[in-house]
C-alpha cells in the first residue's frame, strides 16, 4: 500500500497525469514542483510523528 501511495504521489507521476489531462508542460512542471514540496513536508511530518511515538513507547517501558 505504501509503495502504491508513493508511486501515485511521485512528482513525475503527477506531472505525467497533468500533461495527460491537457495541461501545458510548463504548467504541469510548476504544479508538480509545488506538489513535491507539499508532499515532502507531509511525509517528513508523518515520519517525525512516528519517531516520536516510538520514542515515547520506549520511555514508557
């Protein structure tokens, strides 16, 4: 499931889908770059939260 999520949210895949939907390549590149910045920040935040949960469990032991 994670691999599927990563594939479909990969910025290059987003770019290809946008071009396929009829956006110009230039516009699709801009949107894909913006999506990449958002996606990276979301995944970084999720990983940080996961690590904090793991650390909290270790401390509680």
